[in-house]
């Protein structure tokens, strides 16, 4: 054994510290718990609509809405699982296919998944969608079954690829002789409906339900139950659960965020060899999670949006008292010139600033300049140093690292001259 091997001590420390988790996976987003507190009403509603299947009817198509982490996916999977059990008890045939359109985000992909759930082999690419659809319909109609299709995050596919497949799926029952299908669409985006073809919308949303955000006390119940499954006894202080619940309630009542806080807090405590999860680990977890969220958003921005953000960063870095839209544009313009990128119009840049504001990376506040009209006061809303390193991870933006825009030069001259 090498004396200076750093991993030895890492492994030794890990093995000699107490195990905090009884079932770590119970805190992961993919885990579906047996009980879903505070979703009785939603479970009952979905159950009532789908119960039609138990008397060989075709359940109405359903559209479920709600912000992320309000239990839509969990409720759906839970109800379908129970329905399937009940159906087989009664000797009825029921299939369901769950597709997350955030992952499978093409019409071809959806059709391929549907075929595969009927044990049809389909190449990854190459067939015409119409051929695929016909194959699916023919294979389905060999069975005397109800086929429930759950399209989770369905807005992704409609927005990216149009609603052709959705349209075809809402029509397929008329061509089927033995089998029947029923659709459940789930969306995190409350405005999604506006972008759908009205014909698709009316058949997809025969029934509709909005999932409200969880309140802090409801999140507390959810976390309490999950903590009992996930952690060994008396590892988690009671105030930890309340804090996770309160923080997530502020964050639009997101159960996923609440569970993430608890999991990461546990992992941080474990890493430090502690045998208790305390409030300070929850606060540390909050920072880790927020940083990761910002990182994901910033790194996936298109170049133009990154340039606008970089311009705001530069201005903030100069410690101007007030940053307004016009200055951002001038600075952005200089950056584009430096990189040989065509600058967008001021109007488009203003839109991009709004988008950055909605993403929570900057704060843009409208201020009235009296007879000079209105402008926006802009501030970076995240850690400045971290933002710099996230932006300069982009090879193009990295070329601007030591760049002094003409505009900034002008300001410096004013300050010092
Ligand atoms: P959505 O699909 O609305 O974004 P999910 O159903 O994926 O939300 O829920 C997010 C996380 O929170 C999942 O891990 C899920 O198990 C959990 N969760 C949501 N609602 C409840 C509930 N009422 N009881 C227990 N866990 C829940
Ligand atoms: Mg979901």
C-alpha cells in the first residue's frame, strides 16, 4: 500500500463513519412512494375518470397541469399502477405506456416508444412517421385492450415538433376495431394550451386538472414520511424537515426541491463524518443546489444571450451605480464587434434581458425617467465571481476575458479624468 495514497484515507474515513442512510434512493426523484399525502383529491379525480376502463369503457382524455414538483408524475404513475392491478384482478386487459417528452422529444421517438411497448422492434431512425404510426395501430388492434398513453412534459414535444403526432393519437380510436386508447397529457407549462391546435386541445383536454403548489405544512408531511424511509433513526433533527419545507414552499411549493434539499443536506453531513443532519447542512445544500441550477441555465444559454449577460457582468464588475438598458446594449455591441459576431437590434437585446430576468439570473426593474421615457435598471442576481467562471467556460466568451470595451474605456476616462 502506498503511504501517500490520498484515497486510502478517503475510503477509511467513509467506512469508519456512521451510515446515515437506510435507503438513500428513497430521496431520488425517480422513487415513487406508496403513499402520496395531500394528493387524495387528485388521485380520486384521476381514478374516477380512469375507472371507466373497469367496465370496458374508454376513459376521457385528460390534461394535467401544474408547476414542477407538484406531484403530477407521481400521482399518474401511482394511479395507473393501481388501475392495472385492479384490471387484472377483473380479468381485463390494460396496458399503459409512460413517455417523458423531455427525454423522448421527437414525434419519431414517441412513436418508436409506443411500438416498443407493444414489443415491436423499430429502427432508431429511417422509417417514415406515417409508416411507424400504421405499424403501431395495426399491432395495437390485434389486442382487445385499453392502451393508456401518458405523455409527460408534453409541451416539450408540441413546441419543438408541432402537434402532428398528438393530433393523430387523438383520432386513432375511430380506426381501431378491437383496441382502444386513452391519453393523459402532463404539462409544467400553464401557457402550453395556447400553442396547441384547437382541435388537438379539445380532444386532449376532455378533462382537465390543475395541481396546486404544496404549502409548507404539506411539504413537511411529505418530507417527514420520506425521511423515515430514507434515513436511519434520529439522524435528522426535526427542525431540518421544517426548514427544507419552508425553503421549498418559498420556491413555489416544489416537492422535488424539498426532497433535494434533504438529500443533499444528508450527503454533506455524511461527507463530513457527522452522525446528525442539522440546519446548517440544509443551508449549505441550498447553496449547492442553487449554484447547480444557475450553472445549468447559464451554460445552456445561446451565444447571443451569453453575450448580453456578459455585458451586464462587465458593467456590474465596473461597479456602476446604475446599469440601464442603453449601457448594456453599448457594451454588448462592443463585445460582439470584438468577437466578430453580428449584433442583434436593441429591441431583441431588450427581450433577452427580460428572458434573463425570468430565469432569475438578472433583476431588471422598470424605472420611469419622466419626460425621457422609461428604461430598465439591471442587476446581476447571482454570485458575480461564479457567474464569471460559468460564462468564461464558453470558449468564445473566454476570448473576452481581458477585453476592455470602448464603452468602458470611455467611462474610466470620465471617472479618472
Ligand atoms: P411533477 O411531475 O409535478 O413535477 P413529481 O410527481 O415528479 O412532480 O414530484 C416530485 C417529487 O416529489 C417526486 O420525487 C415525488 O415522489 C415527490 N412527491 C410529490 N408529491 C408527493 C406527495 N404528495 N407525497 C410524497 N411525495 C411526493
Ligand atoms: Mg413530472
